[in-house]
């Protein structure tokens, strides 16, 4: 039983799951809008919003923590461009918009984007 265990497994073990979320977060910050499945987007939302909250305080410790999961280019972008947009906001930096099912396998598709 998975009592009190939060999060989705996304049919992956821990390492590949973390790598997937890291890649999705990098792409979300690079393009500010990506198309993915609903389950992946809901997990990505948790990760991305924690990163933005951490980037709002530009300290060396926060930069080092962000650098563990983002590329150096993305660390600069999130601290210099993305996080200052949300200084007056307490959370809810992303939006998930539902699309139709994917043609090949019927998976629920969504667009996850950063709120302007």
C-alpha cells in the first residue's frame, strides 16, 4: 500500500523519473510553454514552482541547488528573467490547459505554460 506517498511514478524508476522531470523543467523554462501528457504536467508543476520560488531569492545556496537539476544557461534565465516576474506572487506560476486525447494511444494531452 502506498499510504501517504505523494507523487506519480510515471512508469519509471527513481533515476529515470528524476531525469525526465529535469528535462521537462529545462524545456519549460527555455520555451515557457510545452505540450506533454497530463500526468507528467502535474508532476512538472510541483517541481517547476519550487524552482521558481527558490530562484526568487538570489543567493549562492539557491543557485547551487538549482544548478543540480538545471543547465547553467537555465539557471541564469530563471534567476534573471523568470523569477523577477513573480516577485509579487505567492505561488501558482504555471497554468495547465487541457487538449484532446493523443491520436496514437489516447493519452490525455495538455499544454503547461508559465503565467505572464
